[in-house]
């Protein structure tokens, strides 16, 4: 019997080996002109480090076959067009890999094919643009297939030391970023988002649908407005046109199912659904809170003909956050239960874009609607039979229309367009306020926003010098301070000079505007009047100078110095004091729904270094160092460090592909300690205060005068892929905080309790509780074992 078992095992291993490694993969697609969408015949495609080469046929199609499963880089060249490299294309033998490529004309190479480094920039944005491929997103160590976490590998990007996804760009607040999914703006990128800001613990976007992410940390093109720190352009792939396909992903906290394929000869689709089971895990670990999230995403694209295409997209989430009141056996759990509210959120974005191609360019018409329903409640002692301490509900609904036109005439590029948006904000807000009268108001606000832009770019001196100038203007009918778009005139200028084919010097300067959040605009006082009519568009001047070197073997170096000067940032009444809104936004709940008592400024400046190795001989990596200072004026109009002043950020991410489809990667992050504000212990200890707000009140007379220690984290990931004939199986282990580093966050204060768990009165003042400081340790090793099945 034992011999029979051994024989069966040997047969099974032999069969797996045959199915796994005997099959070959295919890359196929179409090459077109990026402006006219005309197919290009005779384009040469070469798989780097091999002799595998092909040429597109009369209608732009190409096929590269008989490929061993793995990752490949493809170099694309064509007379009269700029060369291009497509990095890290994953090939399996289960299905053909579809790669559709667009090329841009290049007057410099009309007579010949010139081998030059593939460009990572555009005329409008010659610097501060980073591009992330799908392979980098999926395998990022510690990223757990979450795009927001992947971005942390890039220069200029910081994140609060917590499990949230707030993105801090070059010292700016997390509400200064804008996100686009294809041509549609998506206001919410994360589950359990902070209303009035951004961020949350888990990203919503399905990474399996993403083809590329363009991340602008400055030098925004004129067609993107209402942003001060960054713009993210998530570009989805098209659904497969040749066959139905699907995937099942099971991770530590959720499972997801997705499908794609043709609906008709001209129409394809992508669709996915994800559901978490965190609430079961958290309950099993006896944690005091139970989060549940669900999300869905789809894309439907119809290629009407070679000159017209129509795309529909959708992204939505249902989030629920409940308290586990039975988990109260420690002081830490009791503290959490005393302060966390139950929360529900529903949000979605749906949109459609129509693109029409002409001989010289294309026109895009985009229409969309987004919705957020946010509700939170808190009862005394978490007992629904007792009065409420807080009852908050709010809705935000926006409808957006945008028209853009882009053309290229030889070495001139011209683009222009306009947008109009309607917004509706409503809220029912009630909370007991230990710093003053009870807050209890209803608000409804209808807002009309509008804008227009134009940009022109020109290549000079045999394309060695590229200049681009743009302007946009935005307005809102909120008040007389915001309704004139000429008051928000936003000029920008960039220049790029190629010292040689591999080295370029780049520059950009611009003035950018952003309207404060609806939570600020829609705040009303007890008489029902809109209180914050004094706000303006927040603005900043942003200047960047950089050097870029693209050497051989897909290696890139960049160095950039930046300076941002802020104006008209709201100063709000907060916890009985005054604080600059630029310091807030990295916590759950709502930001900005307070009276604005003034406007003030700030500044951030610094220097970035980056070295990026795209896939070469199985190795890839990126190292980024940022030195940054972030300072905003306090209530005395003095510059003080902001909450995002981490000063230095070092990130190193690297990985190696091995034989038989093994892959190992690691990511190391090191940041300087963030500043923080100490507590006003005498005020916090008042019994009347603690009854309503059982946590420390910050002393804003000492805004950010203390600083935490330095932080580091090491993440690791191991992938093993099994490519079978008609399906692929991927096992991965992703470990966050491999060294189990415990970070000492800002300590919190709590009341001293006796042996029976009752608060102890301060012996010197019977109106106060006796207080104590409690350590706030952050960080545990978090392993994730995942399975991905692709059909």
C-alpha cells in the first residue's frame, strides 16, 4: 500500500510539472496612434534580453508566442514615433496576455528610428510624474493589493503611523489630493473614508482591473483642477475581447470574485465584487470594534468604430462599523468603547465617457454622479436606552460634466476644455459639546461649480527643449468671494531641456486652487445661517526643479527640489480653541464642520531623490529619499510644524524573480517622528467634560511642540505561481512589520480607576478626576496568506 501511495504521488508530481511548465504563453494586441487612434502597420516590438521580435500587420495587430510563463519587457519602435517600453508584462499559459499600445509622433525621428531612453514624462508635466504598473501594484510587499499602500514607495509620499491609508504628499494635508478612474473623478478611494478629507483603512479599487497609475505630485496639467498636493489617474484595462475569464482571490480579511469578457463583437466588460470577513476575525480575537465592508466595480466599453468609443464605469461600497461591547476586559478596550461611534457609510460613483478621434487629436466628453451617505451615533455607556451624545447624518451628491479636446500639429500640442458641476450637501448634526453650547443644526446647500482651461506645448531646437504653458480658472456660486473664476486664475508653466538623450533638466511653476470641503461650506450656526461665508479657494504656489537620468537596462534616477507656499487656509474653532485646518484629516469621523474664524497660510519645501530599476535580469527595485519641512501658521500667525512634518522619509522596495515562478520582495520604510500637541490635562480632567468627551483635549497653545520618535517598518512578500493549461494558481504570503517593531505613538490620558473599575476623584479638586498617562503602542506583525485563482 505504501508503495502504491508513493507511486501515485510521483505520478501527481509528474503531471503537475507537465501541466505547469510544458505550456507556452502568448502576448498579443494592437498598436495605434495616441491622438488619431489609427492602427500602425510595421511597428517593431522586441522582447528585451531575447531575440524574440515581431512586426505589426496591416491593421496594427501583433503576436509574440511560444513564451515561457513569467514577466517580460517589450521595446516598441517605429519611424516617426517616440520609442516606448512596456514594462513587466505577465505571461501565463492559461490565456493570452492582451497589451494594446499607443504611440506618439516625434518629428525628430521622421527619417529614422532613433534608439533613446523611453520617456517617463509628458510635455505638460516634465517632472513630479511617477507611473506605477499593474505588476508593481499586485506584488508590492506589505501592500496587500491596496493601491494606496503601494504609493508609499514613491518619493514625497508619507503616511501617518497607523493602519489608515491617508496619503501625505510633500507635506500637504490628506484632503489636498484628487483621484480619477479613467476619465471619471472619484471622491472616495477608501472604505470608511473621513468626510471632509480622505483616507481610510482599506482601499476600494480592484487592482486586477488597473493597467497603470499615473501619480502627479506636482506640475498638474491644466485639465486637472481643485487639487493642491497630488492627482492620481487610475487607468483601467479593457475587458478581454477573445474569451470569458475570471478570478477568485482569498486573503486574510476578505474575498473577491471578478469576471471579464466580450458582451458582443464591439463591447467588453469587467466586473468584480468583494466582501470582508473582518467582523468574524475581530470578534474571535475579542476586539472592541467590528468593521464590515463590501465593494463592487465595473467597466463596460463599446468601440463603436475606429473613431468613436463609449465607456461606462462604476465603483461603490457599503461599509458598516459596529461596537463589540462584550470586549471590555482591559482598560485599553474600555477606552476604545468609550470613544468610538457606530458608523455606516454608503457611497458610489457612476459615469460615462465618450471619446471621438480625429486626424489630429481627440475629444472626450465625461459625465458622472457620485454619492456619499455618512451616519454615526454614540450613546452614553453605549446603551441605546440612554440619551445620545452624538447623532450625525450627512449626504453629498455631485453631478459632473466635462468636455476636453486635445490635438497635436507636428511639434505643437494644444488642449482646452470646460467643466460644470452641481453639488448638494445636507446634514443633521447633533452632539454634546464640552467646549460650549450643544451643537444641533440642520443644513442644506446647493453649489454650482464651473471651470475652463487651456494648455499649449511646443518642442524647439530639434526637440531638445520643450515648453508648455497653461491656465485654468475655477469658480463656485457659494459666495461673492468664490463666484468669479478670474479670481481663481491658475497659470502654470513648465520647461524641459534634454542635455543628451539620457539626461534632462526640468522645471515647473504654477498657482493652484482648491475649494474647501462641503463640511466647511455647509456649516450653520444655531440661527440657521451659513457661518463660513468668509472662506475662499485655498491656493498655493508650487515651484519644482529637477534632474532626470535614464540610463540603460531600464534604470532611472531623479532629483527634485520643491517649494509650496499656501494662502487662505481656513482657521477653525476646534475643541474650544483655534487651529489651522491643514493640521487635521488623519482620523475617522468628520473634518471641517466647525466655524471658520479666519484664513491663514503655510509652506512646505524639500528635496527628493529616487532611483528606480525596472525589471532587468529578474531584479526590480525603487529607492526614494525625501527631505521635507511642512509649516503652517498657528492662531498667532506664527509658522509652526504641521502634523505632517515628518522631515525625512526613506523607502526602499526591491524584489527578485526566480526560476519556476517564485518571486520574493521586501519593502523598508523609515520616517522621522511626527510632531504632536500635548493635552490640556486640567481641562480634560473636569468631570463635566469627561462625561461627554472621555478623552484628552489638546492644548493648542502648544501646537505641535512635541515630537514622536522615528519610525521604521519592514514588509516582505513571497509569491509562487502555478501556470496550468487553462488556469493559473498563485499562492502568496505577505507579512507587514516583519520585525514586529512596536512604535510609541502619542500617549493618551485616561482616568484613574479603583479596584472596582470606578473613576477616582482628584483629592485636591472634587470637580475633577484623577488622571494618568497611558502608553499608545502601535504595531504588530501582520501576516497574510492569500490565494488567487485565474481562469
